[in-house]
C-alpha cells in the first residue's frame, strides 16, 4: 500500500509538470448515468448474516435513492477523473434459522453505499486513445440489520482501495465507438476489481449517449472491530448515461 502511494505521488508530480509544458487544449466530459445494478453475495454484522440475491427488478422495488456521475478533465496525454455513486437499498427480508432465533423470525436490512473514485489517466495517444489508469477508491457503507423481535444492529465500515487499470477507446463508425475500462487493486478489500464495457452514440454537438455493462467485486472484512462487519458482494448490470463535453 505504501508503494502504491509513493507511485501515485510520483505520477501526480510528473503529470503536473507535463500539463504545464503541454500546448494542447483542455478537454472535459461530464456524464450523469444510471447503473441498473443487480447484486449477490452476503453481508454480516457480528453473528448476524444475510444472503443477498437481488436482480434489477428487486433493486428497483427496494431502491430509496440513487445518484451517479462521472467527470474527467484532461490536456494532451494527461487527465484526471472522478466517479461518484450513491445508493440506498432495502433488500427483501430473509428468514432466520430457528434456533437460535424464534420461529418465523425474519431479518430486514438497509444498505447505504457511498463510492468515490479518483484517478490519474496517462493517455499515450492523446485524448481519444487508450490510457493507463492509477487511482484510489473510497467506499463508505452503512449496514443496518433488524432481526425480528430484537434490537437493530448497525455497522458503518469505510475504507480505501488503490488500483491500476486500463481504458480503451475504439471508433467503429462516424457515429459509434466502443469503450472498455477495467481495474484491479489492493487495499482494505481483498483484490477488488471492476470491469466496464459499452458503446457510445455520438451526436452532431459531440455529446454521446452511453450504453454499456459494468461489474464490480468487493470482499471486505472489518476484523479489528468488536462489531465485525463483512461484505462480500458482486454488483453488475447495464449502464445508461449521457456524456456532455
């Protein structure tokens, strides 16, 4: 982790110097989007566990709030991006084993996600070319579990992960292009990964309609906390957004 921080600082200093010497114009893009997410895995707080198996229709019916936005600013071969996701979900209640719980007891839960990603992009063929990505991702989750007839239990783990990745951009026609973005990392999670691929439909004003698919894997355990929280989730689904630039 210390090595990744040192590399990140070095790249930041290099990119700052490169930007100051680059005569190319600045470029930018802002993309509000909707991630039609499904998820499976499990959540736990102390001895209380809940299996999660939510498809998109379940997520829609159980979704309280969702906000997602991506932004990027660059010049020549260098850029930085930020990506923010906020979701608040209430998965369907699950039946608890009896014993130790009373017969017909159910577990209801609420999951609040704040995910903030920031990264440096080295675009070795310029703004429309592929890029090497080095960044960090802050994840803040609040898990509230309420076993029937018992007091609710809440845990709020938050942590940093660090990652490397690759982006590609391929023009397949005057109006359509194909984009890929994948990362793998380290940090408080156990080998976090992300994959995203999709098509962009470009309009005459150079804005784009984005249609794609995204998948994330998270495996985190707060072993040092007396009220231990563990999260093992795969999140995946279609992405729809509109890019302004």
